[in-house]
């Protein structure tokens, strides 16, 4: 029951195909101007290794989103998914941003300011108003400390440091550097005020929407930073110091904005008598202030309360919108940006108030028309904010209705925004063609986190349950990336309707003489691959050869983006005769794997891994050539790309399986892997991708891995033992010892699983000479869910490979398995369920004492609404197997689960797991025929899902169907059969004569 990804029909995806998200399916850094400082790609489960027959090859269709794995995106790791939630979109990293992540600040902390926040806000508002009154009296008053601020405890956290850094502001030349280095405890001054959600449609899997963006201030930057300091440090500064800030325009309003930012919920609470009721109308008055800085602050303050639907704002929503439209053409970029930001948020929470404007004033100031103008704004920060409007609009039901008439204007704007800017090219070192000899710096390589092995069914693609919040990717969000994301979203909304607007542009861009223009055209082609695939099919015979030629372009950034875009169409390529496109593409991609540019190496390795997943055994004739290339890359790659190379090798092993078990291939592949294995210390996190790679290789090589298995096995056991010992010391003396990194233990457990699966019975001697069962008992009770998840996967594999060593521990293991049948931890529950099913098959009737420990939980899970498909299927298999070995104990509960049981298993392919589960249900029906009577139509449907059951199983079905017919009588059977869908009725008649 281990596999890779939910498809609901017998003709679902090939087992080796993996999801884009599992590969870290972000937009290519080369696509978006990214720094390339991304984590190696996580990987998902190997192809089905348990009881599923290989599914048929998928028909042509949109490529899986893993082809969205970009050239410079996460591409090295090979992690299995932890959870099975809906796929999450992911964005590509953009141009390199500031090297510092957002820092918590010691200023006003959300939810901690208490009642003081309301007083401080009200007094700050009064001072702000007065400070901009005529004459200097107001300015003098603004220079005085605000008493309410003194009551905010978090603002007083580190007064000496705040003072020192405040004093340093005038000495620093670069305001952004001042902000981030002089005041690390403060978050970015112009951070995102809201979170824009992107639709979770299939086409959006590739693009996660950022939670925070950083924008440079182009106007009054130094004053803005000083205002930040004043807002956070006001309680700790002396009056004389505050008077030194009196010349800063908007300084007091800046501090007030900080309070709104950090205490938005508190300011709208009854505990403070809802100060927003006074503040919101006052803020709206400032929308007309003569100072652009004040107007900008006023909008920013109100924006803080949109997503929470603050009562005071909702009561003034029409006035707010009216004032926003009045500022739509404001000369100050910061004002326009905040207006755009407000409209984006209103689109999400109060689209009902915007809809009338979308049509009635479209030529003057309606949001679509306004946003079209602002997306082309001369200030890139304004354009970026406006571009997000299309991302938010795409998830609204009215998207098509509102945008259809504007596509002719919008599409060229988005396409133009996808070109590299000059600064992007500089930051990406776009003029550097060969850098393979330049060692990677440590900051190029992000920390790696292993993801535990999840047991799934063979017809399934993995879901990467962890949404990787990539700080660099978020901070590098730019207009190029946002435009590409918007086009991808809209392609999934409009599908082929988008092509009449795009094809003329693509024809010009793809064959343009300027490389920057041509590169943007290739990006456009990749962005629409998923949403417009069917409409693009007629053009691909011409476009794919052109893209393959682009792989040899003189510009590295063109080669890089061509790799990524081709990977987006890999599914179509594999569906064609191999000589036409697969072989030329594979040959050219392998040349790019050995490219002299590190960016291209990464893109090619990632794209080739996608091709491996799609092509699977189609690559077997070329294995020698592929291995020669990948092994040669071991001596060529720097640190970062070496991690990606592990991924490509592991994916190859998953894709071709036992075909890799040839002496020639083993001799090529294993020496460099074992050399790296011996070079790495136990504390080196580079072990993660290497161990993951070896897990796939061991599973594929099977007995071919025997010469290498003992040292690998012993090291894994040692890693588990050391981590458990460190955890014990930490738990006993936390003040003396550091908490261990349990990822080492998780990845070691997963490799042990791979060894048990690949070696089968050969692993018995290794287990006999080790204390792995004792260690496994401890790991199964670990507090960390991922450790338990991998432990149960290993338990299931050892049960199949060498049950003689598992059986003595069953009495201790079964209660632990029972307590972990908790669907709140989906993957832990999933693997525990699968392990119980494997134990059933080995224990037989001896399972009877343990049925009460697990049955009720399993029945509860299968009836639980919104349970992930994989967990449902594993649960149904295990219930069936319990019934197979203990039918009398399980049969009384048959009415409680038979309907969801049948619907869960009707869509999986014929295989041994399904066979054992259906045999169990047939035995339970024999023991309790009345238990299925009310839901017999579902049983008939499940029986008809079999294409070719074994003869004795077919006989069991025959007896149950005819027995039911005989029991109810011909007239009742006739009425019953009239309820059956025509196809089901025909199938039962043809196969079983009923």
C-alpha cells in the first residue's frame, strides 16, 4: 500500500509520476530573477512498491505540476510527503533580496499591548492631527512623549539597544541597511499588510502566494526609518531626544501606523470600547491631507483593518471606497501603492461593494481599468501591488464575467511584465556564462529538512503536505514573478480562451533576436502549460523542437528557462513516439546537466528529474548513457548542485525500478555514491539527500544492493541510536544538553525501510545482529509525529521482510499502533493503519486478541468526513484484512462500514491488496449476510470494479450475488436491478450472470 498519488480511476497516473509540489514546484529562479538560494527539491514516495500492478501509461493531458520545478528552485532533496492535504501552490524565487529574514521586533507586540494600545493610539492620533495644524504649537506638542506609550511593556524590552541603534540611523548611508542591520528587532518597515490567497486549482499548484513582501522606500526613506524607531522606542526615549524628531514629516503618524499594525484586533475590541469607532473616521479625513506622506499613512492605517472586517470600517466602507477612488491618480507612488493594496484586500473581503464600480465607471476609475493602468505604473512597487489584483480576482466566481472584456488589454501587460529588468540581470549575474568552478557559498545552500516516508496506494501521486514558506522566495517577490503567477492563474481560469490573445504575442517573442525578449516568451509558454495544455497541443510539434534548440542558446538564462519550460511539457513529449521528441530532449538535457553554468546545471537536473518521472521505463534503453552523464557530474558539481544530483539519481531509480539491477549499471552508480557516503560525517546534513537517494537505489537494486548493505544498515542503526540517546539526555537535563536534530533519525529510519523493501528476506540476518527492534519500539513512542510516521513505515516493511523478528514484539507494538489511529495526524495514522494490515497478513487467526484494540478506531476513520483519500483506502484495505483473518470478530460491525468501504476501494486497480481486502469482506458477508443488505448496491458496484479477479475470488462474488438474488426472490431482484446504472447492470450480467 505504499505508493505515490491519488487518482480516482483505474487508468490513473503512472506510479512513478510525482507531484510538482513534492519537488518544490516553484517558478524557476531564472524565470523570476531569483537568487537561486533555494533548498534542494523535496521528493515524494517512490513508485508503488507494495501490492499494486503497474498502471497503464497516462493519456496525453496537462503535465503534473512537478514540472513546475524551476531551474533554480528547490531541486535536490528527495523527501517523502508528510501529509495529504490539497496541493499547495509555490512560487519561484525572485531576484536576490536583502539577506536578512524578517525579524521579530521588540516594539508593540500584537495581542500584548493591552488597553494601553487604545490609549496610545487615541493620543497618537490627536498629536498627529495637531502636529500638522497651522503654526508650530502642534509640532512642539508632537515632540512630547505620548503617555499611553509608556504603558506598553514590550516597547521597553531593550531600551539601551534601541537607543544605540536609533543614534546610529544618521550615520548609515543606505536606509534599507539601516533598517535591517541597525534595527534587527524591527520587522520590515513596509511589510505586507495582508495575505492574498491564490486559488487552489490544479494550475495554481506551482505558485504559492507570498505572505510578506519587502518594498524599498524611494521617498523620505531616512525619515521613514526614523519614524519606525520613534514608534517602537518612544517610551524609552527622553523628551529631549523626542524633540529631535519633530522635523520628521509623518513621524507621529508612522508610530500610529505601527500601533494599528500590531494591535488591529485589540483596537476593534469591546475591552477598549472600540477606539476604531473614532479612529476610522479621523483616518478617512486624512485621505485629503495636503501632505502625501500623511495621506499614505492614513490609507495604510485603515488597510490594517480590512482583512479582519473591523466593524468601524465596515460601517464606513462606502466612504472608504469613495475616498480611495479619489486618490486613484495621486502623484505620490506610496499613496497609489496603498490604494492598490486596499483594493486588492477589498476584492477579497468585500467584493460586493466593488462590483458596482467594476462596470458603471469602468472607463474612468473602475478597479479593472485602474488596475490595468497601475500594473504599468512607472513605480515598480505600485505596479507589483496592482499586479496582485489579478491573482486575487482569479479566485472569485465573477472572474470570467469581469475580466473577459479586458483580456485583450491585460494579457500584453502581464507578458511585458515578465521580462527581466536590468537590475534583475545584474543581480542574477546574467552576463556570467561559465561559473562551474566557483565554489558555492554557504548562504547559497538552504538548511535541509527531511520529510518522513508516507505509505500510500499505487495509483496515487504524492501531496506535499508542508507548505514551504521560503523567506528568500517571499522577499524576492517582484513584478516579473507576480506577472508570471497571474498569467498562470488566469490560464487555469480561462483555459483555451486565453490563446487568441497570447499566440500572436508568443509568435513574436519566441523568435525575437533580443535574448531578454525571447527568454520572456519561453517563460510565458511555460506559465500557460498547465491551464492551456489542450489548446497548445496542435502547436507543440513546432514549439518543442524550437525549445530544444534553445537549450543550446548562448545565454545561460535562456538555456535555464528553456529547461524549465520543456519540463512543463514533458508529459506530452513522453506520449509521442520516442524518436520524435523524447530522445532529442533527453540527449540535449543531459548535455545541459554538464553545462558550464551552475544555474543551467540546476535547471537541467531538475527538468531531467521531471522527465524521468514521466518517462519511467521508456528510459531503460538509454540507462547506460544516462548513468554515464550523472556519474560524470559527481566530479563536476559544486556543493549545491550535488544535492540536486542526488535527487535526479533517486528519481531515476524510482522510475526504472528493477531495470537498474544490472551489474554494469551497479558498477557505474554505486562507487561515487559510496564514496560520498564515506566522506560525510554523521552530523552532516548533506546525509539527508544522500540517504534518501540510497533508499530509492536500494529499493530498485534489490539483491544488487547486497554488497553495500551492511555498512549502510549499521550506520542507519547507529544514527537512530545516537539520536535517541541524545534525546534522553536532553529530556533528563535540558539545561545541560541541546535537543537533538531528529531529522537524522527520521531519514535513517526511511533508509532502513528502503533496505527492508529492496532486500526482502536478505535483511533478516542484519536485523538479527542488531537491536533495531528495541530502537523501533522507542521510536514508535516518540513525541515527534514524523518519527512515529517513519517508524510505522519501517515496521510494515520489516513485517513483510522478516516477520520472525517482529512477531515476538507484537504484544507491545499493537497497543501503540492502536493509539496512533488518530486522523488528526494524517500520515502517522496512515502508516499505522498500513502496518496493522501487513501484520494481519502475517499473524492470521492469532490476530484475534488485538482486533478490539484497532477495529473501532478504523471504523471511525472510514466514516469520518473529509478524510484524505489515501487514508480511506488504506483503512478499507486493513479492515478487509482484519475480516480475512478474523471474520467472526469483525463481521458484526459490517453495517457500520460497508458503504464507505465499497466506495473507497471501487476505484483502485486489481492487485494483491485489493484481493485480500475483498476476500475478507466476502467472508464477513458470509458470517453476517444481513450486514450488507441495506447497502448491497454499493457492494455490487465494488465487485464490478474488478477487471480480472482470480478465479476463486470470482467464485466468491458469484455465490454472494446469486445467494442474495435467491433470498429476495425474482420479483424483488428485478426491482433492485432496475435501480442499477445501465453499465453496472450490463457488467454484472456479463461477468456473473445476474
